[in-house]
C-alpha cells in the first residue's frame, strides 16, 4: 500500500467532486427536494396528509440522496474513464496495487454520500418546518447506520460502473434504480406494506429499505421501523458483498 499515492488520488477525486458540486446537487438532490415540497408542504397544508408525515419523510429523503450521490459519484466517472477518456490507464500506472484504486474511489464516493445526506437535510428541514419530532437520542447509532449506507452506495456504484456499458445506463435507471427508490420505503415505513404481504417480503431484497428504515428508526423512532440490530446486520452483509463484487469487477475490467 502506497499511502502517498493513495492520498494524491483521493485528493484529486475530491477536487473533481468539488468542481462538479452544483451539477451533482442538481442531479441527485433536486428530485428528493421536489418530493419534500409536494408531500411535505402541498399535501399536508391541503389537509390530504397529516402534518406528522413530514417527520417520517425526512430520513427517507436523506437515504435517497446518499444512495444516489454515492452510486453516481463512483459509477459515472468509472464509465467515462473505462470507455471514453481512458483515464483509468494512467491511474493503473500509478505506484499502487490496482485494487487500492478501487478502494480509493469507494472511499471518495462514501464521503460524497455522507456530505450529500447532510446537505439535503438542511433545505429539506427548511421546507418541512421545525416541528418534525426528530430525536437526537441515538446519534451514535445514526452515525453508524449513515456510514454503512454511504459504503453501500459507493460499493454499489463501483459494482454498477464496472458491470454496465455507457449505452445501458439509461436502462439501469429505468429498470433498477427507479423501482429501488419507489419501493425503498423512503416515502413510507416498511410496516405500511402489511396490506401487501407478498410485496412487503419482496422489498426486503432492496438495500434502500434498510437505509431508509435505519435512518428513520434513529431520527424518528416514534414511527414503525425495522429493528436497528437487523438493519446493521443486513447492511454489513450487503456492504461486504458489494465491496468484494466491486473489487473483482474492477480487477477484471482493469485487466481487460
């Protein structure tokens, strides 16, 4: 492990992320904030939804923002570097083992995801108002789950970026990411699917369910949520699987 090279590559990726901050915000945060405004303000003020819905909504919005930012922050540059700019060839010549290049990208993506969650929470809270009933009693547990969610997003982006072509990314959004968001329990608690027992069990294969339920259970524990112990256990397993898969896919792509 060459820490000097690792830090240099990491600093470079963070610099690129800072330069593209506005574009990233528009791509990954605009839609969640629009959902916040429509469901958290329009629907509640019109009386079509209870005002308590706003407190339940915020953690789910954070989960979506973190997941999308982490995935896109890793997957999109990888697609460009492997297929168009060929910049990855220069990185592979750096004095560092190739798997550490993948680790560096995942670390940078995870940090972007954490920052995204913090950034989207501020305007979302302003849109929703101050009376959300959020709890600060489980901040340690919240931080643990947030880090696991960020790792899931970054490792998922690594796996995605090394597994699909540029022409397939639109299909991935339509067939994978869009259903993952809609059935990720971000806009409703998992317990609300009890009327659809088959669907309630099927959505458990969706990692975003555990991200949304985990953040909701720590920030708004008054709403029904999956046990934090189960959340952490599942996210650890998902992270491990995606990290190993992403590293293997990156190695195969780099060699080819």
